[in-house]
C-alpha cells in the first residue's frame, strides 16, 4: 500500500487556510467528538495537557475515522525519543514547542528524518508503516511528514527568519502566552506590545512565504489573524470550551 497522504501538509503547500481545535482531555471520545465537529485539524497536546505518549494512539485512531480531518501532535518537548515514538504511532505532523534558534529547529528536523539525513530510529512493524504494509516507507516517509515549530519567546522572535527558513521546517506556530511572559508581561497576550510582536512575526513569515499559525480563543481576534494571513489557526481548546459552558449553565440557573 501507499504511504497515506498528509492532508495538512498538502493544504499548507496549496495555500489553503485550515481551522483547528486543541485536544487537551485524555481519551479517545473527546478527539473523536472534535474531529466530527468539522474542523480541518485537531491537535493532541502532550505538552501542557495530561496526555502521555501512549495515550496519543487511541486519539489518532479516533481522529482517523474522519479522513478529511488531520491530526497534529504536540510532544512535551524537542526530544528525539518522543518524536520517534509519536511518529511510529502514526503521527504525521508534529508541532514542537519552545524553539528559540535555528540550531534547535535543525535538531527537530533531524529527529523527523531517517539516517543519513537524520537520526530517527527505524522499526518495521509499526502503525506508521501500517505494520509493514506501506511500500518503501523508510525512503518515502519524509515526504508525508510535516514539522511545525513553535516560536514563543522574544529570543525566538529575534531568530525567526533563521528558524523559519531551516530546511525541513514546514511552518511556524506563534505561542502568545510564553511570548508575553518572555516580554515581562506574563499572561497579557492582548497587550499592545505583545500584539505588535505577533503582527510583526506574521508579516515576516508571509514575506518569507512560510506558513504561520496561532491559537487564539477570542473569535474576533482570531479572525483578524486569519485575515492577516495565518495558514492554520486554532480557535478553541476542549477543556476551555467545557469550562465556559459549565459555568454559563450554572450562572443561568443561579439567575433564575
């Protein structure tokens, strides 16, 4: 059989905007629900959520029931061992947090690639190879793998061009929260200085013709970023949506 096409990567190359949502609740039920809601991509978060590597497998299987929806996985860090396990589980797109230099971006690229171009360890009977059924997986896997690096500090912003143009980087995701902290404005993602830094980064990425992404929960501001040219935009986090709706329901009955 052929190596499955990475629809997310193909859409990036085609310049098609993709709307996404964050999965931070560990289960197969929630990612299945999110995938069925009509988003273009669902990100399974192993960095800030209580989701361990082994729990990514049922999430990928649940999202995979919707062929038109892409699964993205955020590993806990820029760690080749984590990459190896997630890629073997069948993840095709990784969003790697806290990249601050071209050297760190190059390390992430190497962890995505087999030798001699990289350091990814080889194993034959994995879900990624469809348990050995994919033809020439080891020579063709890289074609369908997608690496998004997350730039989320003022230091990283200073190295943005070098990071974004690193061979093997397919896109750059801007992290507003850590960016605000690195600017001495922790949590103030709507501060004019933080927004200005984000806008400058998006403009630079557009100039470099590198796809950009962001997570923003305020719909109006998210729409502004989409209009500014983000290629992949997350507009919700499952646990935040749940918390908001539960509180709204409680408040409704408290008013009656």
